[in-house]
């Protein structure tokens, strides 16, 4: 079972890698990746913040965060062979999705 600290760490790592990926994808003109990374960075940041404060809404947000991270990972994986930032982002998103999914389904 993942704990709160590992969830927050995964969410924040995802924010950082998504922001880096956005910067590189702007240069490459990859609009689909940019859009998903922006959504993913925002939802992950919110998830980390709500988790840190012990919000009653974290369970529902974890499920959404996992869904967005999975979509972002799939998009970034398409470009991972030729963009290091997309590979790093896909990996971070997969990790965050797995942890958030586990947290969303954990018994309280």
C-alpha cells in the first residue's frame, strides 16, 4: 500500500516532468502532448495539495488524477523514442497513475 508521502512525491514529480515536456513540445509543435501535459500537471498539483491537507475529496480526485495521468502517459509514449522529455513524462505519469489508482481504491 502506498502512503500519503509517496503519493504526494509521485504527483509532484509528475508536475515537474509534465512542465519540462510542455517546454520541449512547444519547440516541437506537438499540440496534443502539450494539452495533455498541461491538464496532467494541473490535476497532479491539485491532488498533491489536497492530499497534503487531508481533504475529504482526495479519494475522488485520485481516481481522476489516475485517469488523466494514464492518458498523458499514452500520448507521451508516442514520442518517447525521439524526445527524452516525453519518455521521462510517460514514466512519471505511469508511476503517478498507479499510485493514485491504489490510493483511490484503498479502504479508509
